[in-house]
């Protein structure tokens, strides 16, 4: 079995905890995580923490990933939703039967572009009003087919472990959690 590959997209204004928790847990699980910024250079978070991505979205646009992850953050989400490259990549991801993860406000990117119609999703309470065509749920983490969503920064570790489970199985989650000791 080949190593699973994940693309985590960073847009200015992303939520730090949601990005780092996913990167950390997946990498501990042996998953290749490629962090791509929408443009070149360090990407400032919602609280001005800057992460230097591995690459840019343009550099990985033609590549296939087992999972694409969208961290939340109000401004980060808006920047992702307004980028046609992101939207096209997400559409292709679903059409080709591959996973998408979105947390906090980021599930609204899927909603806005018709990628979550009828799907059960969760999101941060401040983003709930934007959900019109998806089936909004209350859980910290909600799975529906190819779409996995998390509620907020406080759910980031649980969300990351769910992504790991989908990519590598429950045994890998148990193995990684021996060191993390998350309350799953």
C-alpha cells in the first residue's frame, strides 16, 4: 500500500490550531502532509502567526491527494472560498471519489459552491446561518461519505484523528494516541 497524501491549504487568516493539529496528528500517523499556500511566502494566520508552507497551490494543482483539508478561520475561509483554483480542486476531488475535510467556518466553502448539498456537516456556530443546502448537525466531528467536517478549534484534535482513521484505520489512531493521549 502506498503512502497516503494529504493537501492542507493555508489562506491568509486561517485558524492556527486547526491547521497545526491536523498536520501534527497526520504526520505522527505516517501520512505525507503537503502544506500549500495560495501564494508564495509565509501565510499569516488569524492571530498573525506565520507558517511557511511547503509549496504553493499552483505548484500542486495537477497532483492527486487522498484528502484535501481546509482549516477554518473567518478570513481564511473567505480567502479559500473566493479562490477559483481551490473551488476547482475541491470539485475534482469529490468527482474522483477522494476525501475532503473542513473545520470551523471552512464547511461554508463547500456550501457556497454546491459541494455539500444534502450532506450531513457541522461547523462553527458563527457560520451556521450560511448553511442552507447541507444537513447541519451538532457533533464535534461529522462524516458523510467523502466529506468530514469539524465544529471548531476545540474539536481540532478529534477532527484530525477522524481524518487519520479514514486514511489509515482505527489501529493507527490507537497507536498514535498512545503518545498524544487525546480524549477521543
